[in-house]
C-alpha cells in the first residue's frame, strides 16, 4: 500500500503544492467549506479529533490491552514501542492516503471513504490499482477485526471474571461485524464516534490520575539508560 501510494504521488508530483495549499486553506478557513465561522470550526475540530482517534486509537485505552500481553521488563520501553503505532497509522498511512486523494482531485467528487481512495488509485494504475487497494483494505479490515476481537475478549473476561461467557461475546461480535456490512458509511461513522467517545472518557480520566506515576517511571527509565 505504501509503495503504491508513493508511486501515485510521484506520478502527480506537480500537484503536491496545490494539495498542500488546499489543506492549509481548508484548515484555517473551514467556513468556506461548511458555512459559518463558529459552526464550521466546531465541525472541523470534531471531525479531526474523531478521525484522528479512529486512525490510531490514541487515548482510547484499547492499544494498551495488546501491549499488556507483551513480555517485557520495562513498561516504559513497551510504551515507547506502542507509540510507533500512532506514527505509522496517522503520520505515514493517513498522510499518504490524503495526498493520494488530493493530488488526483478525487476529494472534490461525490465519492466517500474507500470508493474515493479506490478512484484515486484507479486514475493512475487502472484496474490493477483497484484490485491492489481492495486487497489492502481486506487485510486492513481483517487485522482490525482480529485486534478488536481480542480487546473485547480481554474486557469481557475482566468484567465477568471468567472465560465461560466468551462464546456469547464472540457470537455478539460476529453479528455486529455482519451488520456493519449492511449499514451506510455515515451510520457506521456515527456509531464509531459514539462508542469511541464512551471509551475515551473514562480512559482519559484514568490517564490524568496515573500521570504522576507515568512521569516518575519515565524519568527513572531514562536516567537508568543514559
């Protein structure tokens, strides 16, 4: 996916300056897109935060569930390793995707989500681009489903203090995955935003409470490894 995205951007390299200008203008003058200064700023911030969280889960408290299963003697080191996920997801993958959509001009069309990205790829690579992107999306989606299934199982096990209810959780999870294929993109985004917010709120409170311990452990780690 990265190779194809970079190749696509290079093929449209002359459009990069205009794409950057578009991003900057839309960021500082969202009212031109959505209408109304105050309302547009709120919408822009809400969309930015929601999509940012959706891309890397920063602050949700989900990624630490996987990190907690790692075998390590240094929790700070494991935390630093986990932070690379945010960099790869948002800075690399999302930036390449955004640039690919902008330099091909697909952002101004009527398509949304994956079809818009697919149109961007097909504009340069033709049918091969559509197939390659579809395969990439299948892998992205499948690994995401596996990851969230694991997160849910650990939480379900923690709540009920037993593994005997896991088949019930797995049944509910599979049904929800199936329903996701029938819902519209707008409904899926809204549901995702709501449940992400429900996860983020208690986790952010916990982060604030635990911040003195995090600062103490981080300072200790770096002092011991200078």
